[in-house]
C-alpha cells in the first residue's frame, strides 16, 4: 500500500493505492542516452497501466484491485500514458518515484 502525494496546498489527502507488484527497476533510459530531463512516473500510474494495458482488465476491475474508484484509475491511466508516450517520442528517461 502506498500513499500518494497531494498535488496542491489544499484539499484532503488522497486514499492509499494498493500495489500488487513493486517495479523491479526504478529507471528506464533510452539508447543512446540523452541529456534531456527525465519524466517521473508515480508507482500508482505504473500499476494502473500494468493492470489495464498489460493484464487487460477493465478500469472498473483495476479500481477494485487497487482499492480506488474507476475515475481515479482513468486519471492515473491518462497521466501515465501521456508520460510514457512523451518519453518515447522525445527520447527522455523515465524515473519511477519510490
């Protein structure tokens, strides 16, 4: 179970997200390496991406396994997909926040 960070100074703290699998790596570098700024991917975003795109679960089922709402899974997926595509198209490294 991981706590997420609040994205601003106000509001309630986000619910913890259940992670079934810890990422085996914390960094992914393109070859050849570039000096561009890395893109940071949250573990919850990676988990949503893994459940929906890799395991083929629906957003509803992924939300149940992560113990969050379907809307939260949708938001995490949108953010993760955008970051991954940006890293691939711009040749930037991906760092997974601990």
